[in-house]
C-alpha cells in the first residue's frame, strides 16, 4: 500500500488498487462493464468502473458544489456548470485521445494501465480547487497565508495552492476503495523528471496538462463547455483536431503533433481562449464580484480558519460557504454576511474605466470627470498608481489584467509541431505564411 498524508497532517494508510497486467486496453474483457454518463457536450461518455469508484467518493463529489467559473455565474446566469462535469469530460477526452494514438500507432505500445492512469489524471486534475475555483486558489490562499504568518492566529496549516490540496485529497479518495475484492493497482516509479513512465512515453504527459504548448484535453473540454453555458461562439473544433493527433519524435523526445492542415484549427483554439478571457473570465463585473468574494473569504478565514465540523482544513470546502454564511446567525460572521449581501442586492462598486496599454504612443486621455479612459503605454503598474494618486483617487481598486493567447507576448503556435501527409513521422513548427489567420 501507499502512505499518504491528510489535509491536517495525519498519516493515513492508503490501500492499493491493482492493475495486474500491462496489456492492450482493446483486449476483450468479460467482467468489466463501462459506465455511461450522458453529457450535454460530449454525448454518451463511457468510463471505466475504476473511475466510477473514484467519482463515488466524498472528495470527488465535492466538485459538484464548486462552480467552474466562480463568480462569473453571478454575471452570466447560464454559467452554472461545475467542476464535477468538467472533470468527467476531461477523463473522457483523455481516454479518446489515448485510443486514437493507440489505434493509429500500435508501435507506441500503449497499455491498458497507461490508458487508465491518463484517464485518472484527467479525472482528478481539479480535485484541489477551493470555493469559487480560481478565486480561492489564486487570491484567497496566498493572502490567507500572509495573514497567518503575520498574526499567527490559526494553528492549522493551510495548503498553499491547488496542487497541495489535490495531493492531500487523492490518498483520502483511495481510502474509500474496498481492497479485498479489488483487481487494480496504481503504482509509481521515479524516472527522468516525471513519475510513473520513462522518457519513451513522454507524450502521455501532454494529454491532460501540456506544458509544451498548452494544447491538452483540459482546455478542449472547458472551451467547449464554457462557451456552451456562456452563450459564446466556439470556433475551435476539438473533435476534428483529436482525429489528426499523432506522436512524432522531435529533438529526441516524443511529442503529440497534429496534421499541418489543422494549423488554422489550432489558431482558433488560442483565439477562443482569448475571447473567453476578454468577454467572460476577465469581465469587469466578474472581477468586481470576485474581489468582494476574496474580502469575504479572508474575513471568514480570520475567524474560523475554514475549519469544518471534522476539524479538517479546506478539504470539504465548496461554494456552499456562500449560503452557509448568509443563513448564519453567528455574530462573528456579521461582517461576512454584510459583504455577501452587497452581492445579493447588487450593491457593487462602480466600474470607472480602463487603461489599455500598448507600446506605441505614451499618451493619456481623460473623460469629462477627469478620469483616465485610455492609456496607450505605461511601463509598469506603479506609474498608473502614481498618476491616479495625483488625481486624488487613492481609494480606487486597480486590477492589471493580461489578455494574451496563453504564453504572454509569445506566439503559442510556434511551440506546436505539425506533420504532413507525405511525412507522417516527421514534425516541425509551422511557418506563419502557412496559415490563413494571425493572432
């Protein structure tokens, strides 16, 4: 068995789940029966019983109560989808991509164990999300840790990020398995820079979270799912791109590559990312609401340290904290209730204006009230702050929002490898003139 650590630092004995044979996942089985989930994005999704065992645990079921887009739901009423269905979708797409690679390239020797491990990675990749998703992960936790360090009020350790929470939750999930009749085993061995597989199967690590170029099934699912629920057009066709995926060796390492004629489709993927950030993820009212949620969470953290009835930190927290605080009658949560009531009654801070920064013409335009509505170039945020202080507007909350295509000022398409019909085993980056659109 594996040894894991729970969220409050206790050692727990983690049972093994045994997968006995390194065999092709196409080999016929008489015992196993796929479970089918009906999904509005992918249709009927077949998932292995092992995945269903993971799904049927309290730690995973918690994702039913965490909105995929956090505070965006309070602006876009259709964005009510949760991390739960997204995680199922990622696991399903991960399995589909592995099957495509195995069918087209049997020489890769992808085993049933590879198939299941990649699907489990897709299924569990969001386990560490806290309430309101990225609001909690990226804003609340870092500030809460600073509060703890400065004041020393909380005796329990708060996990520093989504990865820490996910790491402590997975052993807890395995505790729910019945190991007496189990025929599965998940084991890890340390090779090269990753755990589990050697460098010959490096392409498996590009399926769920691709650090090479950002093209992975996680994005394929949330682009399609978010666009569907937000009512935003999605021009990217992940189903077509999936069919043209192929593993090629580039610079001594195996990467997932795509057919050269799909370059425009890949461009559409990065463009969809930009559109979602511009219209929804970084919507001005969404940012205002999420700032209020951060204040509420920090206020609640100072009082309770997010400890639940089992004295466990953060592990079972979800968006339900919103309703729990609103319905609470505790005196020490009154300020938190007042903060949330501002959201409920739509008494939000007003959006004043925005400054769009470029590198061409360093000029500032003011509106009738003397507020900056367009700044064409400011080297860094401190210049903008000092300018606003001169206008005696020190109480303004200023957010710096980066809108790009996933790699800051770089063109992400340069990191994608493409193969041709004539040379399916040779791949290289594509040239700008070979595509019809530009970012």
